[in-house]
């Protein structure tokens, strides 16, 4: 669990992990939290054998912090979960069982719910391409024949199902798959690292699986960081993703051409979300 300025949801997320008998250790990588939250985590870690707190390294980014925690973990399975996601008991075991039936390197993802009780955007996604990126950040995906990367509006599968991309907010793989993949790409500071590792697993002949019965309530956007800063990290991640998406000059040229469009789309989205929050409080 990687935490940076998470806020009140952090302790609720920690308690959710502790309630699950299938999880025998929790490693919290503190990339930077307020003093009061650090004190609360230390209190839990000091009186609980299976909670380990790692601090003092600064904000090294989400991908690097995930790798840091994985290197310290003792388990044969690695669950990566956001610090504002409240895990349902038994979800991790469901994800592990589903993965064990598939080809390595495998990755499983679970079902994320929002405050309204609906499936949250981003939990299951298609293949990220330049076309699907633009469609996802603009109203173009509402036009016939143009699909967004997001799949939350599609019917839920009756059980674990292959899908191109799952969310890093609730992601599990076995140690062998993680080592085979070489972990997360630490060149991604925040955002897109989950899409990239799913692509890498598919490219290596492995499987990515969505497990609808493995659930977590996800607050989302609880970090006390400006929305603009988050979207800029997302833009940098997308640019890197497309720049490295294929050999030759084509991927580079396409990235140069699409970067201004993605920047404009993300800027517009940031403004719209900020205005909506000012009006509705959400």
C-alpha cells in the first residue's frame, strides 16, 4: 500500500486489510503523509506484527514505491491496493485463485465501487491506443464506431474473465509473475504504470484477468494534491507510454502529434472537474 497525503481514508483502508484473514502482512510505503497520519500508522505498526511501515525515503513515485514494497514482502502473492480502497474480506484469495488458472506472467484485478455503489471507472479497460486515449478524454466515445478504453458500462462477466487492462488500485500477481515482468516501470511516477505492466504481461504471452467477485470500495482522489498536478503526471505517463509503444519512427511521430491534443483534453477535464466540485462538492 503506497500512501502520499492520503487523508482520513488511510486508516479505514488499513483496517480493511487487517480484517482479511487471507492477507498475512501489510507493508505501507509512506511516500509522504501529514504528521498526524504518520503517528496513527506508527501506532498500528507498533502493536501489530503483520503491519510494516516504511518511511524516510521521500516521494519516490507510485511505481517505484510498489517495487520497494514488493522487495520487502515475504509472500508468494503480491496485492497492490490504493490507500483509499476498502477491501472486502476474501477478495485477495479470489484474485489469487483466478490467476493460478492462467498463464504466467499473469495479473488479476478486482471490482472497484464508488460512493454511489456503482462500478468505478478504470477498474476494467481495453487496449490503450492513441485513438482510445483521445476518445476517453473527450465526448468522441459517444459517437458510433469510436470506443473509449473504459469498460464499466459493459455487462459484468459472470466470473473471472480475460481483459486487456485492470487497475493498479486493486491488482494482484504471484511472485513468479512479478519477477518475470521485472516489476513496475519506475519511469512512470504516477498513473499509466498499471496500463503499461498489463501491456507487458500480454506481450510476454501472459494473461490479464478481471475478477468481478473480488471487490473494494474506492473513495478515489483523496490525496491532498492539486488535480492539476495529478493530471500533469498522467499526461507525462501517457506520452511515455505512446513513445515506447512500438519500434521505429512511427510511434515517436504519433506521440509528437497527439501530445498537444491529450494536453488540451486533460486541461479541459481538470477545469470541468474543478467547476463541478465547486458547484456540487463532489
